[in-house]
C-alpha cells in the first residue's frame, strides 16, 4: 500500500460509511432535488424540466448537444425531455442557420414566462437551504465545496506513471 502513496503521505483512515462525505452529499442533493421539484409543481415542471429552461433563459438559442452536456443528460434523454417541453409549448427546436445538422433550442413566449419565474423559486429554496448561515459561513462553505470539487478533478486524472523500474 505504501508504494501507492506519494512520498511523505500518510495512509488514509479506514472507510466508515457513517462518516462518508459522498453519502452525505448524495443525501443532500437528493433532498434538494425533491424540495425543488415540490416548488416546481405549481409551474407544471419536474426537477428535470426546469434545468434546460433555466439554461435557455440565461443563454437563448443553445444547441441541443450543448444543452444536454450542461444539464448532465445523455442526448437521447435530452431528446425525450425536449419532446415533453415542446408538447407543453415551452420550447421550440430550430435548425441552425450556419449548419442544418445542428439543432438549436429556444424558449417560446410561454417558456420565457415560466423560465422567468425560476430564479425566484430557486432563490427561495437556496435561502431555506442556507437558513442559519451568516454571510461568512456561506462563503466558507462555498470555498470548502470549491476545494472538494478541485480535489475530485485531481482524482479524475490518471495517476502519474511510477518512476520505479520493474524488477
């Protein structure tokens, strides 16, 4: 095991599921998604449906491929999601003028009206989520989450090749 650790690094503590940050973060994300979905009900949206609407409200005329990537949905899932949003009259798909193979997605007037309500709904959920945290604590939390994200990005990179020669 010590051969796998960088020089000077201590061996990691044993894994304890009850102390797992991953499990705790998963529970928080699941509960947050449920709370958001509850508040999206009056708008006639699901948790999955508000995400592309919000992105389109911020950046109109996005390609379906970009929208899928930004919403962390595969292209097939995005196609089905856009079908549902189109059936509700909230989005329309158009061929890009520069390349007819590219499908761009835009909000309809009804979609813009719904999407314009999303920041207030999401802001209300975030306000409840952060209840009891002062500004300094909120900034510290964001800083800690940024560090976790940076550490995870480093984990995603392949480990450096060993400099030891195989015997």
